[in-house]
C-alpha cells in the first residue's frame, strides 16, 4: 500500500529507470515519496506550511486577485471548511463576497464546479477532485489556471 493518499508508484517506476537516474545524476539513489529527514530539514529552517489567511485581506486591499480552490472529494482540506473561512475572512468586501451565491463553473463545455467571486476574491469548488485537484482533474485544473490568469475569475 502506498504511503500517501494517492498512488504515485508510476512516478517511482519512472524515476527508477537507469536512463532517468543517469540524466538526473543521482547514481544508485532510490526515489522516496516521503523522506522525513528531508521534510524535517525544511521544518527546522522555517520553510514549512504557513497560514496566509491573515495576509490575504491586505493583498486583496492592494488589488491582488486571490483564488482559493478545493476539490469536493478532499477529506484533508474539505471544501466546506475552506468555503466557510473564505466567507468569514475579515476584509473590506467580506459582506459583498458573502452575499454572492456560488454559480456554475464551466470547463470543457460542462459544469466542473461552483464559483463564488467578488472584488478580486474567488472561491472555486472543483467537482470530482480530491486533495490534489490537478492530479484528479488535470484538464479542469488547467482551465482554472487559465481562467484565473486571464482575469476571468
């Protein structure tokens, strides 16, 4: 059984190929999905998960658009909890954001989620996706990225 909530055995198989190891210059080292020694180094240096929730209001106030997205099948960071904090986050347009209703979000000609947006802040619920939206819904994730970068959300 894989150590993570997703099966990345195809990645390990690819990275274990002799020509790939040679191209990467890693010699006989084996790939590891979760290397706790490496992770600990990041943690101890302060390069670990950060909460940006308190920084978002200032960014939004400065005109920086923000997109929060969550897969509706994600049990690690569930979409309901993410939507709740997005709606409760204190910022100048909180009431406007909370007053908007999620609308269907279309990707590839079909409904792929729901989108709630106001004043540069968007919350997107992506259908049929878990914790790793780009892995579960690659075409929709790419459409999401393009829509955000193009200012369509």
